[in-house]
């Protein structure tokens, strides 16, 4: 009998194999013309990463990962808690330069979050994490309030101290004017882990907040969770991609199939990168739901939102997500600056997704969701 983790690994592996096929010349010729970046109308980029000035200063001061390892006039290089290196253009960190870049890309509003791939939640002690996220949320609030029509912010919290994090969600939404909170997927891989974060979800529900789930490690204090970094000679970059897809799919199972969210009806949930292995999981549920009496498993997955960050540039991965999860809960997200906005926009735009669904993903779904949530923001 397969364990849940073993089952999801097989799902993600099969999905990865299916997702990297090369389109034939005939298939490419049949694709519609590339959708142009918008020159008017509202477009919300639901997934982008920003490192604030005070948190960047903390990363510069650290002698162990995550930490800044080098800087030039053009980029900051950060070593993640897993030992990988992430490059962030300085233009994406400077909020004025970023605003111009976002406007030039045709984006009217961008949702800012801290990149969970750096592994802050796994590496910092509870006291260090509280200092880090307080600084980040204050910096983020200042940016959002400086241009509330351009920026929306999601707070950072620590899974090592759920009680403090619940209080911080209240402060972030109720006082700082942020839309909600971002959590690492690893924290939600099991129901036991999610239960530890029940106070955080209760605070989010009180404020009708939005919860973004990014692929990333969580605190080792969570039950049943241990982050193990791959060896340098063991293809760590490829394994991190696989682990991200698995972790997001496990989080989707916890959130959609355990009843955990029943207590928090006002919370909306967004999984980044199209939920990792979730589209293939959905295809299996469509096959097995009726045959094996599993209930409405596919319908439960379709209650969550999924963004196109990073993986959307391939085109065929969003096609698969639409075929399995439907388009109504898919949101445009770029993953900027780790992925160029244009790359993801073109990937969705030149895909074979039907035009009404495509317009929903690129325009209507994101605008409708932001309109339903922003009424809760503090002035």
C-alpha cells in the first residue's frame, strides 16, 4: 500500500514527464498568435516577490544561510537555506524602478510577497523570525500605502510561533492594510502541521484575509516535518523542483480534503505555481472519484485558487491545469523577478486554452478576486 507521500511522488513524477514534451512543428503552427501585453484594462499579477530594505539588511548581516553572498550594481545574490543561490535584480528591489517595469509590462496591480524559496522560516529561530517579519511587514505596508492602486501586500509570518503569527496577521490586515498572509507549503503538507497553524487561519478568517501558499520549507518545530537539503553532488536544483511540486500538491490535499478549512469559510486560498503536482492529482481524481467512491475530490480541489507563477511560461502546463482543474480559479501570476512577466504572459497567451478561459485567467479572475477582498483592508 502506498503512503500518501509515495503516491504524490509518483503523481508529480508522471506529471513532470508529461509536461516537458516538445510540441511538434504542426502543433506549433496551429497555436493562436501570441497575446500581446495589455495596453489598457486591469491586470493583477497575483504572484511576485519583493525583498524589503530592512530584511535585505538582515540578510547582509548574516554569516550563515540564508544570506547575501555577493552584490553588484545590477543584482543581489542570496544563498538559500538549502544551499542554492538566487539572483535578484536590483531594479526589482527598488520600488520606483520596479513600478516602472511593472507598468511597462502592462500590469496594473502587483501582489508583493517575500520569496519563501529562501528558507527564512526553516532557518531562523523564533525570535529572529519575529524580528524579520515585523520589519518586512512594516516595510511592505509603507510601499502599499505609498501607491495603493499599484501594490497589494501579503504579510510574512513564522510557523515556529503560531500564536505570535496570528497576532501579526491581525496587525498586518487590521492596521497595516495588507491583504493577507503568505505561508510555506511545507507547513501544510499534513493535517497535523495545519492544525498547529489553526490560530493563524482563525485570525485570517476574522479579517476575511487571503492566504497565499508558496513552495518552501517550514519550521522544524512542526509535527512530522523535517527539511533535508540534498547533497551538492545529488542534482539539488532538479530535486528542489520536484520537491516544490510535491509539497504544493500535499498542501492542496490538506486544504481541500481534510475538512480543515471548514472552520474558516471567509479565507481564500491561493497555491502558487499552479499547485505543483495538483493538476495531475486532479486528473486522477476525475478518473477514480466515481469508480472508487472517493466523493467529490475534484470539486474540493476546485475551491482553491492557483496561480501561473514561474510554470506558466511553458504554455502546455496551464493547458493541462485548465483541462483538469478548470479555468475559473486560475489566476495570472508571474513569479517576477525570478521569472520575467512577459515569459509567463506569452506562455498563457499563445497556449491552446480557449479564448474565454484565457481572458479569465489573464484578466477577469484576478480582478474579481481582488475586488472581493480589498473591501476588508484598513484605510
